[in-house]
């Protein structure tokens, strides 16, 4: 009976300690998708890991890219106005955002809208770079953007994601 009471007391102390650690850690860092609108950019930079990209916005503001997730399937873009206040936050790796990528657009504009690609391939005979973006709605497909030597989008579409290929069965 004494051993059980000792175990129960220490288990509750461990639970209380864990709750305290989690709550204090919650104040120290945020996930990019949970940052409240109106937050200053300096606060975001201090509380979230370093952005994976930074892009100027037409209104003089700044867009911060936070690529993350399993196989790079999540990218959050946080938009700050010219005063450095968060005005928008969006997870951009989805079909709605992909539909806005069109031929003729610059590669820089694609990067500022979708962030860094999960994979890059060079097609020498076509003289194209293919940027591949994984995303959750894609069932073993990824979104592909072809960029020519002038840095412009020539084509977009879905293709098979090689990460879904089974083990090599060749002898």
C-alpha cells in the first residue's frame, strides 16, 4: 500500500512537471500556422525557427516562408505589412495555390508564392529545370513547375512522386 501511494504521488508530480514544461515552452515558441494576426515580425522571428525564405511584397511588406512537415508537404507564408505587422498567414502547398501558377510567370514569383521546392530536376535536352512540390492532398503525386533558361514558367501539372515507388524488384 505504501509503495502504491509513493508511485501515485510521484506520477502526479511528473504530470504536473510535464504540464509546466509544455506551458512554458508554448510561450517560448509557436508554429507558423498558429501566429495571431497583428503580431510584429520581430516577435515571430524570436519565437519561431528561422524562416526558410524571405520575399519582398509589392506594398513594401515582407513575406516569410516556413517550409516544414514530412517530406516538405507544408509551407506557411506569413505576410507582414510595411510596418512589420502580420496581416496574413497561409499554408500554400495545395491545389488552390498551384492553380495560380501559370506559364510566363517568373521563377522568383513562383518561389514567393509556393516557397522552395521539395525537389529540383534538370532536363538537359529540354533545357528546363523542374521544381517539384509535395502536398497532402496529392496521393502519390507532386505538383511540377517547368522553368526555362530565361527563368520563366513554361508548364505546370502533376506528376508521379518517386517517394511512392515500391522497392526495386529488378534482379
